[in-house]
C-alpha cells in the first residue's frame, strides 16, 4: 500500500529518470478527486490513445470529452518521447477492472486473466496514455518506447516497486486491447533491467 507521491515528486522523478517533461496548464490541480479518492496506489497502467497528432492527443487527454471528462491520464507520452503532464490525482483512465488482477499487482505476482470488472482502477493506478492509433500497424518510435519504459520505472523506483507493478489496460479490464504493438512482458523486462 502506498500513498501517491506529491505532484512535485512525480515531476522530479520523471526528470531524474532522464525524461523530457512538458507541464500542461495547471496539471498539478487538474483531477477527478471530487468523484472519489485517489490512493492508495499500487501500480502503473499503460494505454494507447487511438489518436494521431501530438497536440490533439494531449488536448484530448487533458480535457476529455462529453462522456468522459478529463484528465484521462497523468501523463501523455507522444511519439517524440516527451511526457506531457495533463493531470494529477484521480484520472479517468483505468475504469473498472478485475480485483484478482489488483491483488496480483499488490503482491507483485504473475497476473491472472482479467475476467471481471468489479474494482475502480482510477483510484489505484498511475496512468500513462501513449500516442498511437492502436491498430497494430502504427509504429512505436524508439524514443517513445524508451520514454514509456522510463516513465514506468520512475514511478516504480519512487515506491520501491518491481516491474510487476506495471500493467497494460488490456490486463486490467476485459475487452481492452491497449497497448497494442508491443507486449507488456517485453515492457516489464525493460523496466526490470532499468531498475537494477
């Protein structure tokens, strides 16, 4: 069980991991905390956006849309490898997921199949949206993949978590496919190496 890091610690941790961070507006106070608590935090969730164009993607993730108000994550990782901070606190990114998966993340064990959606993930996970069409064809540039690895590792490093605390949306909520174009096993191995 971990208390969410402060916005300042989050920013400092990302920069210490070697990331280029772009602060978008009043990101430190932009959240959905009025809808429920944020924390304790247990992991980092990776998504793809199903969008193209960095400016449009960042704006959408910050503001959300009619049926799903923003922020839709904490950081948007664009194709150039920059991390755009759009919110901090509770964010509309994880949705309902599997309580068995949450228990496995907390215990840092292998994940079971996600077969139910009965637990509020927005409370428990940091979220990074990654600019990609999610069609399995849109490329993932090396700079972006490295940034995803570094961002996940930065959060894990702060909390003393292993790579087992990094999951994909597809591992949390039945029916989700993101991120598509690389495997979470591959990403977790990269995070594991970085945390050595």
